[in-house]
C-alpha cells in the first residue's frame, strides 16, 4: 500500500506533490511546473524547452495563428512573447498536483516594449491571471498543456480593447 502524496504550501495554499518514478529517481511534477515558469521568467526559453517532451501537444493553441501546437511552436511563441515583454514574470499563486497532471494559477506581469498581437509597443506595465494544466510523461517531461489566460484584461491594459462594461 502506498502512502499519500507529500504536501507542502505555497503562501497559505496547500500543495499536493505528484511524482513519477523514472529510472530509480523520483520526478516532482509540482517542482517541474514551477521550474517552467522560473525559466520563462528568466528569459531561458531553451532551458524551458529542456523540460518539455519532443512529442509535446499544446491544446491552448500556442498563442494564436502562426504557432503550431508543438514543442517548437510553443518555444517560438515564448521567444516572441519575451521580445514583446522582456521583463515578463510568472508568479505561481496556487499549484495543485495529482497523478500525472499539475494545475497552477499564475499572476503574469510585464512591460510592453515590442509588438504583441499587432499592438505596437507602448511601455504599459501589465498584470493578468492565467490557469495552466500540464501533463507529464513517464520521463517527467511536460507532454501536454491546456491553459486559459485573461486575454481580455491584457488587451484592455494595452489599449487594444476598450476597458469597462459593454455598452
């Protein structure tokens, strides 16, 4: 009989750690998920790619038209994103792990210094929320991703969409 997963906290939130046994080593999916955000926040897209399986599938659409739902498409999306927001930071607010999946609620901040989705740079500091689900393969690599980002809030902050309630 196995013991229940280890638990810890992020801020005041409980976290259950899911892990995979790989060649005698245990891979902590919660730590790997957190590491993906840390690497992206440091601008280390190649390092982020090291945590992603070659057969990765992006179910969110990898940022829109022109980015295939593959590992390379996702890496290119983050290169483009970091060119538009060079100080992009992803801070984990909540993280829940179970089995081969992890879920995180993340606060994103950055300053708009390059074109993004056709919007010219305007120096605006943005902050918005996203929720990600990552699934891990037997090697402990991210093999699938689903996510929802508050794009309305982001585009309103950039001035691309009017703010406020609908007319």
